[in-house]
């Protein structure tokens, strides 16, 4: 119920977001008509259409996007016809005679102002469907959370209802604006006697909006109108319903979705709560160990089952190999697996991918070997085990006793001593004698080394338009198109931009010509970037600078002191690890070869 309330409130907030601007001309084109027979059907059809299209897009992926492009073209044609009918009624009358079943009915009913109640309702419903096909609301934290569930949990009535609730919130705020706008519109006609010119003005506005959407100008304008964004307000709403926040956990975004979304990502990635330490006396039964079936492959072990693990204490670690939070937790998980393996502990890593390339079994196998992981790893590329646990986070640790009961869980980094105490207690409960005490000593290096959590002022930032935020290159992102980008004249903290010729997709940006780069104004000790050569591509050389100079002693594990490095595989690269005071700095990476894909920044 809380999530439905958040969805509704998130939808209501779209009225103050620039993302609503492209559909306003179509909504206010009916401002002078009776609300119940014109405005209300339009908004209902718009909300239902959006919910249906969003459900398809978030669950079934690319083919639905392609199908929606045809729907978008049809919607633009329909709305252009409506605008022409308002602007040139005589022309519209001649044009619509051969199209009685479609264009004539809509245009004539719109022109006559709904003289017949039924035709007014039908034409408003048709225009609402068209508007719903064009509406692309800002994917803030609330919508990102809904799309995450759609991507990870699969198609369900609950997902569609949440999307419909979000759309209903938007329709509510638009309805209020329409009621007020209708009174203003009617007053103008009565007092000024310029109804014909007002009607033509609305028709012209509709045609301008159609042209802007057709040429992608709405996306450019929306990108630049950041002052009206509602993401911070939505995040405060989410925080108000959560008991705590912690930045060292990685929430499933629209981001775990079809490889990443990332829904979708995702985008977001929203910082989720992490449980604090529990004393031994506080351990309770949280449920049974669910099925471990559904993994596409197992590494380091034959497939394991819940029944086969009875009598063992089990630690389940949900992770993905490009997640910096997971990488920093893995040394502790490996330490526990080694220390307690002869005392009855079984550690199982469940690899649930965030990005599409992490579904590749070969990539996961290489990562497991590079990380020197020797315990069993289930490759959960279809999120079967993820869904069985109803999990939502990377990393997530579940502690199961010898009777197959979940007794504790922990989300995110940290509280490693508390987690080890839970392992010791469960082993003791299982009757193991002389359980080792103390805590594992970890001396991790590279990306696995602990972060400086007290001085991180930059969030995880996605490059693909599905979850990108704070993109500052002039003109915004050209979605799924080859485009030449320029660096912004200046950058504020946590803003970033592209230079050179790129194609920006849902979860990544791919460089089309050598010499392109990425710049980011950040505040953290460490900077990482998830990179990879294009499928089957050659290694890509790059050069990193910090405040315009070589990093020298501030270089990361994957570059040298001059800032030189090479992208050889799809993974997370540590590019900077500063040795001095942490300040606001400007990072830039320039690629000397084409064919690199850039996915996400993370910090530590």
C-alpha cells in the first residue's frame, strides 16, 4: 500500500516537471470543453495508454520499444490532423471526407466541440491514447523503483497497477490544471470575443508541439530545463518511508533488469537501507531457504539444492562483478569461506547481473578466476534465485542455519564483524565444537580495498539514457543515434559530459570515432568506470587526466602514473585513487581508439 501511495504522489509531482510540457498543448486543446465528456476521457485514456506501454517496455524489452515507435508515428499523425482541424476547419472538412472512420470522426467531433456527447467522449479518448503514446515522464526515483520491480519480478498485475497509479497521479494534477485552465479559456472567449483566434492559437500550439516531438526538440529542451526537476522531492518521499539510508548498498535499479535495465533502469540506482549489527540473542527466524533452482550454470561446484544443504550453515552472497560495493565485500566473504569451511559453513555466491554483458557466462567465469573465488557460484542471469529470495540489493548476504532457516540478512557493505559473529553463532547452534573466534584479517588492494566512506560526495552515475542524471553536454543526449557531442563550458559538482562522436543507448554510450572522451566533476578518493570494448572489438587505449594533468601518484590500479591504460574486457576499471586530500576535482578520460562502451561511474 505504501508503494502505491508513493507511486501516486510521484505521478502528482510530474505537473511541476519539465517532462510534462510536451503534452500540455494536447491537454489544454480541450480546456474550453465540458470536463466530464472531454477532459476526463482524454486524461483517462492517456494514463491507461502510458501504463500499458510502460509495462511492455519494462518487461519485454527491445521489441516493445520498436513497436512503440510505430505507435509514436501514428500518434503524431493523429495529433497533427487534430491541430490542422483547429487551425483550418474548412481544409479539415475536405481532408476528412475519405476517412470517415478515423480522421473525419475525430476532427469533426473536435471541431463541433462535442455537440454530441458520445462523439466528444470518443474523440477525447482517441486523443488521450495518442497523447499517452507520446508521453515520456521523467524517470525519477519513484518511477525507477516501479520499473525495477517490473524488470526483476517479471510481468504481473501488480506492476501494471503501480504504473497505472503513477499515471493516475499525473492525470489528477493535470485535471486540476485543466479545470482552472478551462475557466480562464472560457473567460477569454466571453470577455474578448476572440474565440476563433483562441481556437486557431491552440491549433498552432498543437502543431508546434507535434513538430518539436517529431524532431526530438522536446528531449533537448527537457534536458536543459533541470531547475524544475522533481527527483530530489521524490527521493525525500522515498526516504520518509524508509527507516534508514545507507550509501554503501546498491539497489536493484531499473538496473538489474534486462541485464541492466540498470530500467531500468535503471537508473537509477537508489541508495537503500542496510541492517545494523544484531546481537547473538536477537537472531530470529525470517523464513526458509528457498529453492536454488533456475541458475543457468554453476561454477566451482555441481548444482546445489536446499535439501542437500541441510545440516550445513549457509551464507548466500548476491553480487555482480562490476558492482564496486560487491567487490569491496568479496574479500570478507572469501575470508569467511576459507576460515569456516571445515567447521560446517558453505558459502554460495549468486551472481545476478546488472548490465547485459554480465549475463555472459564466460565473462562471469573470467571474473571469478580473476577474483580468486573458490566457493560455489550460481550464475543467476534470469533472476530465478533473486526472485525466490525476493531480494533487491547488491551486495546482499543471507545467513541460513543448519535447519534451513534464514536467521539474518545484511544489505550493503559494512558490519563485517557483526556478520562474522552471526556465522559463529549459527555454527555453535549446529553443534560444531571449537568454533573459531575473532575476525578475519583483510588486506584488500585495488578496487576491493575499503572506500573512504566519510568523504564521498559523488553518487553512482549511469551513462546510458535509461538512468542518466546530471548530463551537461550542450543539447542533451540524442537517444540511440550517432551524434557529435561537445564538452560543457563549465561543470558543477557531479555534472558530466561527453566529447566526440558517440551513440548513447539505454545502458551505455559507445564511441564511434577515436578521440572522444568523458569528463566528470566529482568529490571522492577513488573513481571507477565500468567499461568494455564493443562486442568482438579490439582493445581500446585511453588516457586519464585529473584537473588537466596526469594523475601521477593519484592513479588507480588500471592506469599508470601518466594516466595511460587499455580497455581489454567488460568490467569495472579503477582509474583514480587519490593519495592526498579529497577535494572537488575534474576527471577526464580520452579514448585513443574507437569502439569502447561506457556504462557507469562509481566512487569510493
